[in-house]
C-alpha cells in the first residue's frame, strides 16, 4: 500500500491521527497542496479527484475518502479500535464522523475557501475551477456559531463523542476544532464541556 497525503491539511490530519493512535506505518508520499501538486498529471494519475489523502492498495485500487480508508485499515488492524466495537458503536462513530465533516468541517472550509485570496477560482477542492461566493463566508460562520453549542451540549452527557470510548469521531472533532484556527475562530469560552473534552482528547493522543 502507498498513501498520498499532505500532513498540514485537515482531511489528511484526520487520517494521520488515526494512524498515529493505532501505530500503523505506511509508505507515504507528500502531495504539496500549497504548490498545487494535487492538480498535476502525476497525482491525477493516482486520484483523478485531485484530492488527498488517497490510499493505493496492493492490487491498484484507490481509496480516496478518509472514512473509507479508516474503515478499511480498522479491519486490517483491529487493535485499539477507533471505529467502534459493537454494531451500535460503529453506527454512532460513523454517524458522528459524517455529521462533523458535513457540518463543522465543511462550514469552516466554506469560510476559508470563499473568503481567502489564496483560493480565488478554487472555492471547492477537486478538479474543477469554481469561483468564490463571498456570501458563503457569513453563512459558514453562522453555521459554526450554531453547531458548537450543540456539540458542547452533547458532550455534557457523554465523555466521548460516540459514547464511552475514544473513537474516530473524537479525532474528527479535534481536527475540526484545530481547523477553526485557519479562519481565526475558536470554541467560545462558555462551551465548557467542549473545552474539557478537548483536554481529554489531546491527552488521549499524547
């Protein structure tokens, strides 16, 4: 297997923390998103979707979604489970990963890509050049302001995002919180449960 990734970016970081926690080492090549290498012919030959991470399996198949890669590697390396151990736990972990990606991570990316000059004509990742929509900056910040208190309330009744065990849902939330810094946003001080969880998650990952 070979992993194509770019460590500083949020989606690759979700996978990097998964690998670190489980102690999995992969042959890895960095694709510099800042230099636009994901759009070059070399990476397009690996992943026509022009995104990272992308995991090329030994038979040549390519997995190019973080959650799919995590599910696949969890089956190969079940120790220190991050995707849940029971049917219900697995459903809850996948559910929260989906909610966090489509909610907090996507809202933050919308603010970044539609309001930063570095992403002119690159408002969405992938092979298409798409114009920025400035109105989506305000909408994204409104979404973030709405989502964080809800996550805080959830953590008021749960030690971890998906129940009693640390999971990929916690990794995804940690990355989402870090990603807020890219748009100069942060978790409000009044979200005490979320701040307490953050300390626990950082300690869990060492």
